[in-house]
C-alpha cells in the first residue's frame, strides 16, 4: 500500500503539470521549436542607441502583433538611431501562445545573435525580424 500511495501522490502532483502542456493531442511546446536564424555579422558601433531602440520596441512587439492580426511591422528611433521590426505568428496559435512565442523568439535571437544590425529568427509558430535598416517582406 505504501507504493500505491507514493504512486498516487506523484500522479496527483504530476498530472496537472502534464495536462498544462497538452492541447489538441500535441505538446504546446511544439510551436516553440527552432527552425532557423540569420544573424548579420555586423554590429552597430553605437550599440547603446540601437539597443535602447530595440528594447523599447521589444516591450510592445508581441502584444502589438496580436492586436494587429498576428502580422505587425514596427519602427522607432532612439536619438539618431532608427530600428525596424516585424513580428508574425501562425494564425492557428492562440493570442497568448503568439505572445509567448514572440517573446521566446526575441530572447533567443538576442542570446544567439547579440546586437547584430540585422536578425531573422524563426520558431515553428512565429518569426521575428529586426534591422537597423527599413525593410519589407512579400
């Protein structure tokens, strides 16, 4: 009976954790899988202004992307430094999963590409792009 109680206690604790990661028969983390990245090899010599510009946009980009139909371009400037971003999510994601995906993509892009003047970072459910220069995508 001790073994049974231990197993039951583990099940009671683990079941909600396992269920929170499941939706529609697939792990929610599936949309977070890495697909590709492109990091421009150039860093901006005035990284302080570029970083400040991007950090400001990154605070708003995930939620603005959801608010404007899962596909949103944003540009800003800090001092004389412009920066341009694009966030896009797979339309099958929920709003909260889109936000979570973009937040993860932004954090991963910054971790893997540093403050490169141009980055594209794709997860299965979303993609983020940020550049020092303006761009459009077809």
